C-alpha cells in the first residue's frame, strides 16, 4: 500500500516538531512568593533573558511578581490564589504535560513542594534554586524549621540545586547533598542605567522629608533576616547627632506592624518611612535618589538589592554575612559591619554622613566591580548549563529506579 504523500509529509512534519520540542530546553519557573524580593528579581531576569527557548512562569494571582510579569508580556500562568491552594497541583500537572516542560525550576520551599508532587513520573527535571537557607533566614524559629523540613522532604527528588552563595552550597553539603547536584550561580543584574534618574527633591517631597535631608535607604522584605530592628535602634541612637539624617525602607512583609510600632516607640515617626512595595523601576529610582544604601541583614544569599545599589553608584553599608563579603571584597567598595551590632552600624552611618566624598569614591569603585563581575548574560549561561546537567542527573536517576 502506498502512503499518500500528504499524509507522509504531515507525519514527517509532526515528527520533526516533536523532536525539536524534546531537544529544546523548555523551562517552567515557579515563584509562589507574596512579597517581591531578590528571588522574584532573579526569576524575572531569567525569564526576560531566556531567548531562543520556551520559558514560562507559574505564580499566584495578584502577587507582585505576576503583576510585573504580565506588564512585561512575559509568558505567565496563574496556578493558585495562595501558597496552600490545592488547585495548584492539577494546574501544574496540566501545565507541565501540555507545554512539554523539560525543566522545572522552583524559587522557594512552597514551590519546591508543589513541583515535587506535580513532576511525578514525568520526564521533567526538578531544579531547586536556593536564595537563602531558610532555617537561618527565619532565625531558627518555627516557620524557619517548617520551611527547612519542607525542603528536606523533597531533597531526594531534586536533580539540581542552584545556590546563590558559597554559604548555601556548604549548608547543602552538610545536609547530605552530593556536590554533583549543586551549582553555585550568584545573582546578577540587568539595569538600563541611563533610564534610572536620581531626583532627591522628588524623593523628599513624596515622603515629606526636608529638602536638605541626608537619606539612607534600605530595600528588602520586612522579615527577621533583614535586620531592620537593629537599623531602627541604630537610627534612634544617631539622629540626635546627625540632625539631617532620614531613612526610607522599601518593601513589605509580616513585620510591617511590629516595625511601625517600634518606630513609634523610638520616636522616629518623622525620621523613618516604611514605603511598602514599588514597581522595580520606581524602586531603583528611589534608591538612586538616596544618599546611602544600608543592608543590615542577619543572613543573606547574594542580595540583588545590594548589587543594584552598587550598580547605581550609591555608597553602601552592609552586614558581613552570607554572600555579601563575596561582593564587597574590598574596603574600597563599601563599609562592612558585623550583623546586629548597633555600635558599628552607628559608626558607619556617621562616617558616610560626615565624609560624603570618601563614600562616593567607594561607590564608584563598587559600581565598576559589580558591572564587570555580575552581568546577567553569564548568569543565564551558567543556569542553562545547570539545567542541562539536571536533565542528565534525572536520566541517571530514572535508570537506577
């Protein structure tokens, strides 16, 4: 029997398309965060940079990351309303199957949990990107223990861990993960610097600071790991001797109410503003309009906000924790302090305040260093190679089962 040429050509075309799909690195990134932080910045940068391959985002409805992704016309799929929404499981299964996803990259513990259930017996490799060590981030409290336990439960099924700092790599190995399943890929930045304009006067007007204010700025989720309690205690100590000092904290989180109460108790209502979330470009503009950037964290990975501050040429004060010393490798780049140390933080703020010329010189050095070492192109290429290794690990694991 002779096969009709039309049918033959259709079958051949279908085979070629399916073959291309199977060799394409079709990726699904899952970000279930409710607050915009470094993990979301990393996710969006990867999505925007993964040209030539199918890449999609799975996220929660009305979350900051989903809103930004939609505005940027990124391939976005809403899979649930909240982190415990059981409707996520069938949604993710459907998405992985219908889009023929080959790599699922999770950005937080809840993402890893749901992805572990969704990939099941599919051919998709499971990648876990760790932006922090959750036990440390939550200072060993119940929430931190729960997150760490949730992550540990799915360790055996993860084909590749991407850690953003050497400290997280070490923690993974201490927990029993072999080094062949770990890749160190620090965060990176992709900022169109010419589009970010400083406007100190507009910042003062928007947040009702005096025109001659010296403004310190912090950016990050309002959680214990960011050390804002210590920053507020420090400000209460120094504002009497630094009369033009004011502070803007950008971000949201579960500590908003307690930090607001601390500000009231310390008498800092006129000095400190909790600004909440802002779109990424607005956040960058506010940062650039400030006089110094402070990161008083207790634990960190490779903080995107710090990289952004350096790229924007803002004088930096930061805690010597996590991946921060790997970024600010010299005293010529910024002032490093011990975490939770009010005295040394106060001294650093006083130094920046009283010696703006020296502070600006350090900022110029930090900008040159960060722009040369933390570009987005190298991060995307390293991530692509990690995904390919994850697929190899996944195939080896399936053969052993």
